[in-house]
């Protein structure tokens, strides 16, 4: 079974960038193929990884429903469920060292529940084929109640260097307890931090019942890559963000 790492936190904390660097870490350090899961309806993990998305689970579901409503003949007489399963397998984007699957948003009316349920089912199946899965969740806390996976080995809760970000992290941590989610380990990571405020942030976190597992420093190179749309996964090895993220992940002793 796969070792599953999931990211959570409020919007703007850099979850997607750090998830991208985590995928790079696993590829370089563990020398194994990683399944990257973009579970954010506002999909952008592909941009951090430098690949194009040709379809999403949300779109595939709508297309399958439309084909049924329109009486369209299905491949080999497949049921809707079989057709969707086949299409989801075809939607996996393969790249060097990782594969990517994207939830996306529904094309028609309705909530994200159906796409989420399809994603959950396929992650359970795919977890038998990959040693590592990295999930980039949407901002906020709603995704936790939808339980994309039954078990998460490492939940990395992201915050920016602000009291508001840490309070959101606290609420996420509390919700994990309330929902009794099966999470082996939870850690708090604070992103874009300058040295002069580390102690203050540590105190705010501790007063909120959280301990900080690591600080990712502000890195102008990350800003430059974001500004020009360059894939974060391609940051040079001497980037301070890359170095620190790799050092932090080393401390987690991921098997």
C-alpha cells in the first residue's frame, strides 16, 4: 500500500508549491514513482509540476452522464460505471517520476461530491500500484469531511506567517479530531518565514496547541517562478526553499 501525504491549510499558504517540492523530494530521494493527486477544484498542481491537463474527473463524469442521457452507444457495451473507470484510467497524466490525476470541478450544476467519490474510489485502487501518493487539497476544511482517503500517513497543515493562518491550522487540527480521521501523523509547516519572526510564530502556534515542525524561508526565486509561470518542481537545487523543504522532509523519516 502507498504511503499517503496530504496537504491542508487556508488559501495562499503555498500548499501547491510545497506539495510540488514534496513530489520532487520523493522522486529524487526515494527513486520511486509518485502519484500526485490534485484534489483542489481550482486545479493548479499541474502548473507546479510543469504538465498539461487534458481532462479531469469532474469533466469525465459530466461527459459520461451526457452520453447516457443522449442514448449514445458505449464502448463494448460498458456500463456507465465501467466506462467512467476506463476513462479515469485514461485521464492519468504520466510524466518523468510521477503520474498526476486531477479532480477538477463539475461542468454542470451540483456539488463536488460525485467527483470526490469517484476520486476516493480510484485512490483506494491506485494506492496498491504506487509507493507514494501526494494529495494537494483545496483551501479550507470542507475537504476533510469528504474524506478523499480513508487513511493518511502524514498530514502536513500549512500556514503563512500570520496569526490568522495559524488559527486556521488549529481549526483543521481540531476538525481532524472531531471527525476521527485515520491520520497517523500531523505536522504544522509555516511558509515564507523570515528569521526575525520565527520565535513569535512558534509562540503563537504553541498557544494554539500546535508545535511547528518546520519553517520554510521566504524565497524570491519561488516568487519569480510563480510570476513567470515556471514549474516550481524545476527550482534549482540551491534554492533556499528547496533546501529547507528537503531538510524538513528528511526529519519526517518517510519510509
